[in-house]
C-alpha cells in the first residue's frame, strides 16, 4: 500500500462553510488514514488554508494540528497543490476559478459557480479545455433524509413519478431585535446575494436527480423585508429577493413546485422538505427523516381531516439502512476518487451551470410574466 499526498487549497477556509464543512471533513479523512482507492493505495489530503485574515488562518491551522496557511493566493496557485476549492463569498468566484484553471489546478467549488449560466458554462469549457478535473458541491443529496429519497427512486418504489414538491425556508431575523442568521452579503446583489441564486442551485440538482430534469419554469419572486441590519449594526437596503415561488415542468411532463423563502415561519417537519408522488407510492423527506406511503397503504383521505382522520397515521418512517457519513465528506470522497483514480463523477461545472440556469430562469420568468424554457447545457 502506498500513501499518496494530494495538496488541496481551501480558499475562504475561515468562513462558516470553509471551516465546518470543508476543513472539518477533509481532516476527518486524514484522521482515518486517508481515502482508500481501488488499487489499495490511500489518498491523503494535505490542506493549504487560504484567506485574508492572517490571525484567523493561523488559529484555524493551529487548531487542526499545524496545517499550512497563507494570505497570498497567487503564491498558493503557483505552488504544487493539485486541487483548488473556493468557498469564499460568491461574487468573486468566477475570476478565482479562472486563475486556478490557468494554474493547472483541479477545480472543486461551492455553488453558485457564477452569476449567470453563460459565465458558468465558460468556466466549465475552460476547465475541459485545460484538461483539469472539475466539480461543484451537491451536498443536500447526501443528507440522510434526501439520500433515502434517492434510494427509493433507484429501487423503483415510486413507479411512475407524477409530481415533485419542495417546501423550504424559515424566518431570517432582520437584525433589529434578534441577530440575523445569514450574512448580510446574502442580501446584496453586488456580492452575489439573492435567494434564487443561492438556493435554486440546490433545488436544481435535487429536482433533476430525485425526479426528472427541468424543462420549463414559471416563477414569482419578492422581497418581504427590504431593510436589514448588518454585522456592524448598520442599516442597509436589501436589493435582492428573499422569497421565490416557482412552477416547473419536468422531463416527461411531470409537474413540480418550489416554495422557498427566508421570510416564512415553519410549521412542518423540517425547514426543507421534498415530496415525491408516484403511481406506486409517495415519500416526503426532510434533512434527516424520510416517510413513505405505498399505494397499498394509501387511505381514502378526501375530506378526511374534517372527519378527524389522522393524516400522519398511514406513513411509515424509513429505517437507518444507509451509511452515516457526513454529506460534505461524501462529496469530497467522490471528487478525490475522480482525481486520484479517474472514477466517474457527475456534478461537474456543467451541473453547476445548470443550477445557475434555474436561478436565471426564475428571474426571467418573473420579469416577463411567462413560462420560460430551460436550454440544454453541455460541453
């Protein structure tokens, strides 16, 4: 057995996502002796933390056993590390990815990959032309509840899928009485903010892979809270949407809906729920739990609630049969195998462009007041 070092630049390492998801999960792979490859070798991540705040970088590096760190991204890109991960603020990502591709790095980045589908596809084509591996994070599919939905689809549980529904969001405080739970850049267009650009990236791959590919969209967006307080206590005007309602037609004529808001109070099983209905059964999942109802166990529920029928009674919770591996770790393991042994990898930068495309279609549909068609994207 050979232990093979693979250098990974984590740009934006001290941010919430960078620290808790990327650094933490790559360090977990290291703690397990590296990632086992098909030939018996083990791939050992060697992290280089990059960012702007030297103090925070040094503290994070020290807390993780003395990792390498730098505030000089140009020097990092000029070095020998093979993979570039960007999890910094969205607005600067395209230019960073261009620089990393020019430096010959494999690309594995957070979503959204760009502000427009055209720019996102430009990045995908640049990576392909340079011959580097490339991918985008699709973590939600690996959350336990949604992984169970994927398992059900692959098993044929649904039969013919007849509809899909996503209901997601929560109330994000405006900062007046309680501190906001999302960073202020999420609410500024210039910084890559906006709920559609942020969350449609998730819902595109969820819909495409759990139900069927998106073909057309009709959407309405709005801004419920137009003024907020930032991290420094300063008031600012919100110039992006915080609510999206969308109707979709999927391949095969399947109807789907997405209701997503940062200004809604939650009364459901989770802050994000996905329901798939099929001729042989239905399932609804949050991030951790998944409930099913087969055709044979479907009660007559028309007006049942008014008669006192318990509409939860005939749903069965799926058992814990899948491996309990954190979602971001699964994303990293798949990409590392892609780089280390050329294993197949689906969520390339083309998939990242599809995610941006859905946000773009939402904006266009709202502006034009009509259905818009999703052009097929490919290299």
